[in-house]
C-alpha cells in the first residue's frame, strides 16, 4: 500500500465516522508562513510533504473569463489589477489580504448580460496562466502552473481533492458583496435568475473537473462563505430557497463519482449545519474558533451525521506558548473519538505562526492521535 492509499483510507474513515489508524491532518498556509519555512528549510520546501499531511486541495482556473491579469497601476508592492472575474483589486504590501475596488457588474440589470466562457474549456485544467482564486490572496501570484501539473506531484503521497464553489462564493466576486446582499432582497427575480445561471455553470465546471481528474481525485472541497462571526450573512430561509438546491446538486454529483465532500465556509454558519447534514455532506470546515465554534461540543450534537475538519485556534498557535498549544490540541482531540474529525486550523496557518509552533502542534496530535485514543 503506497502512502496515498493509506491516507485515503484514513480520510474516508474519519469522514464516515470511523476510527482508522490515527487522526488525519490537513492544512492551508499563508505565504508569509511558507516564506519563513523556506528560509529555514530551503527554497524547495513544500508544507504538504514536509509536514506529511493527509490531504491536499488543488484548484483549477475558475475565472469566468480565461485571461491574464490586466495591470492597471503598480508602484513597488502596491498594485491594482483586473482579473478574469472582471474584479478590480488592489494589493498593498503592508496588508495581508487584497482590497476589492470594483466589480464587472454594477447594476442589477447587468446580471442577465454577464457572459461566462465555457465551464468545460480544457485550458482550465491543462494550461498555465493567471486566475483569481489561485493568484490573488495574501500575496500576488502570476502564471499559476496548470492544474494537471500541480495535481501530479501529490497523487502518490496524498488524498488529493479538487475544488469548486457554491453560487454565493462565486457570484459576489462578479457583483460585489454589498450588491449581492442588497439585490438578494430588492431584485429578487433578477438575483435568483443569476444564482441559477451561476449554479448551472458551477455544476458543469465541477463535472468537467471530475472528468479531467480521470479517477485520480479522492474528494472535492466546496467553497462557500455565507456567514460571518456572529451568524449568517442572510437568513437561513433565503439560503434554503436560493442556494441549498445548488449545494445539493454539487454534493450529489461528487458522491456519484465516489468523492468525499468537504464544505469550506468561514464564520458561524451553524444555522444551516442540519441542512448540510440532510444533504449528505461529509464534513464541514474550518469551524473558526473566533466565531465561537467548538468542535468538541459540535461533535456531541452531530456525531454520525456530519464530520468536521478544523477548529484548532490559530490565535493559540500565533502566541506560541507550548503549554497553551498542548492544551488546545488535546482538548480538540476529544472530537476525534469514534472518528468524525480531521486535525486542521480554524482557517489557515498565518504569517504570524512560527514554524516551530505549528510543528509542535503536529507532534502532539501524532503522539496522542493514534487509535484507540487515550486522552
């Protein structure tokens, strides 16, 4: 059995509420953390291999229009650009995340006229280039290698997940968050029609991604931020009306191809966890501790119905106190009793986390995360 097969078994067991050999581990990393690790361990450093994670997520080019970034202005680390979503974004060296200055759709009637290039275009999977989701984050990255080329190095060592979005996560990048929330109420018919167009496009894209994977994918990450720290961005009832059918279609498609499905949603979306469990979702991520989510308590409520990925408080890792890190890891490990939990941070490993602090957390989970757990 090669490493990938063992890790796939480990992930499948955890997401099916069973105990395998040990608690699986996944993670996302900020560029500043990776640069610090490269300074420490060399320019070829890859966190997935170095930390021996169990699953990785590789995203294709999901931009509505496949095109290079248009650089509007640049002064050192300060840069304004336009992406294939039509979004105008400012990246400033002193701030970790991008600022969205404008969007391609600014009036509600423009939603009906917005055009998407083919969701099944082979360039999304087999051609290098610029794309917003891979290239604009806490750093700017140009000419991202082709999805196929990024996928290949991980296949023999990890459970490899593809990635897609549900409609809200996708459409706000076209019309903006403020317009999305306002038009959801004031332009109900136009907005619903746009949601459905986006949902159909995303389903076609996900189907094409699965086909391009040629049976090599183990799972799919569905990205969908529909909540903030205190609760949903809009009512659960509206989510059920507009977005739940599209999430169901994505989950059903992935399950039809025997893919594990993890939904990534920031903030506190607890109001729809029962809905997601009803849809057959395998696991929810990242369970932000800063949004008052506690995976040990959630596990008691959702055991056997919905698994969880994450909830290790990154603020604890940032502070770097070994005793505090040890307490955080051992407390959250309780959620792994009987399976149903994957060790991961409550969002991502930020630039303020020392490599030694993250390595310590992994050491603790590997010392105490072997089944049967003895906590």
